[in-house]
């Protein structure tokens, strides 16, 4: 249990980053600093793509790290401090006003690259800690719990302390304090997690990597990303992450302008998300035991999208209670609770599936590449999340929402257009994700048979350096 808590707590940094980028960054630069939503979304997309293409390099370098503290821990002790500095600057742009387009790109790239130097090595520890099909789900369950707790804690502080009420979100006061608090928590979480796992993973790697060359590095990355199971997973995960990026980045727009949340509703909103995480914690393992990870991911993606779009459909046909009222808020929170629970289950299932690819690749090539595959996971996630934020920026622009919008004064046609564009995109992405994640070729029986075969090989040849043919 101590190891689960120590490992999981490192995800707090990712939760803070994800919550900030997904919920607050677009509205901060658009509605507070006055940059066009489409401009901000393009800047964030470029930053995400630059960062995403660097992730496989970080993963490969992590795989190649050879120290007495193992392959991952040195990264987790070094990266958090510059990450905290970069995160603070993102919420207090130099000069105090809106930065240039490329200034925003530079700040966003810095945060994401440094966060990758923390998160990729942490994720790569999961297959090293256990080969058990269900225990890997357990580790990811704790990681998601802590990640959401970190993000929700900062959201609660944002809505109640730093930027309280609808007006608070639209003023610059408080965003600097939000950035500083998040930076401190990020650094403490990653370094504390590393210290908590130190005794378990701090050892010289069993195999010394070959001398580094750029050609070998990129050859290993291409070889890993050519794994059939990874390619199938990538298509499904890409669509799921696009849908998630759209949903998170448009959430504050919908909450303020469609559902007309006041301060009490905005304060309660993180609590509903927290309860969905708790509900997930008790549902995901039974689902994996009954359906397996691929089928669980497909079921959860469809259920999440279907449930989440019901309130918007009722709103469009004017069968929804008056927005801003108690009935509207409580009813929406009920749908949000169920939809977000299933959405998190889908993400946990997809992340846990990557761990099984490690042994499939090892069986085929004789080489383990945890860092490369989880860097690939991040590559997919960042490209897709950037795509989701880009789509949200275009939705806001196409719907005609002004940069100085006030809740309760938006034309109905603008709100209907925003909902239709968002709902259509989210449903399409959910269907694509469910189709491909369900086709993932490694189930429980295939994974356990592969582990047995690898174990038999090791026992037959204790001095092996490769399990390839």
C-alpha cells in the first residue's frame, strides 16, 4: 500500500498541469488577457506538437539511463524544480499583459517538456514494478485518483480562493497565486513520490544499454512504434483524447454561458468531479475482471459520451429547466457524475493497456522499452489534447462568442451553435475510439501466456541478454 500511495502521488503534478491547461488556460488568455480564442488554441497546439515529438526522445533517454539509482529516479529528482518555475511564469506572463503568440508558445512548450521529464519516467515504472494484469490496473487506479485529486484541489482553490465566482474567472487577480500554489505542489509531489519509491527501484539496471547514437535512438523509437498492438491502440486513444481535450477546454465556457453557473455551482463543480473519481475507483477493477481492458475501454467511452450529451440535447429542444436555477444545476451534476466516471474508466483502461504492449515487444525483439511506449502514450495524448483544444478554439470562434462576453447576455443562436458543434465532434470521436480500443489484440489470457513464455525462457537461460528469436 505504501508503494501504491508513493507511486500514485507523483501524478498530482500531471493533474495540476492538466487541470490548468484544460480548464483555465484558454479562458485566461482569451477572456482575461484579451487574446483571440483561435490564436490561443493555435499557440497551444504548436506547443503540444513540439512537446509531443520530443516525448519519444525523453522516453528513449529514460530507457537508456544507467545509474545506481536505476533508470527513472534521476529524472524525478532533477526535473521538478525547473517545472515549478516554468509553471509560475505561464500564469504571470512577463510584462503583466498578453504575451506575443510565440511567447505563449515558448512558455507552454517549457511547461510541457519539463512535465514530460517527470511523467514519462513515472509511467515507465509501472511495468517494472509488476507484470500482473490486475495489479497494473491498481497502480493506474491510484495514479488517476491522485492526478484528479491534484487537479481538483487546484480547481477548488481557483473557484473559492484565487478566482471566486463567475466574475473572478474573468479578472486577472488571482491567477498569479494560482500559478505559484500549483508550482509548489507539483515539485513536492514528484520529488516526494520519487523518495517514497527509492528503496524499491534504486538499483543498477540489469542490462547496460549500448553506446548512445542518434541513429540508434531513432531506430529504436521507430521499431517500438511499429508494434501492431501499439498502432491499433494509438488510433483509439487518439480519438478518446481528442474528445477529452474538447470536453475539458470548453467546460468553463459551457458552465458560464450555457448553464449559467453562479459561485455556489462553480464551487460544487469540483466536488462532483471528485465523487466521480471515487466512484471510478470502485468500478474499474470489477469491469476489468469481467470484461477485460479493451472491452471496458470501449464500453466506457460510449457511455461517457452518450450520458454527457443528453443534457445538451434536452437544452436544444427546450425541454431543460431554466439554466442557472437549482433544478438545472442539480440535474446537470447528475449527468456529469455518471459521464465523468465512465470517461475516467476509459482513460485508465487505455493507459493500462500500454503496459501489456511492453511484453509483446519484448517477446518479438528481446528488448524492453517502457519509456518509449509511455512516451508514445504521451505523444498521442498531447497531439490529441492539442487537437481538442484547437477544435474548441474554432468552435468558440465559429459560434460568434465575443472576447468580452457576459453570462446571461449571449444570443441563443450563439449558444445553440456552440453546443451543436461540440456535441457533433465529441460523439464522432467517441465512436472512433470505441471501435479501435475494442480491437486491441492483447487480452488477459494472451498477456498471461506471454509472461509464462518469457519466464520459461529466463529460467532456461539465466544468463540471457535477449529473449528474441
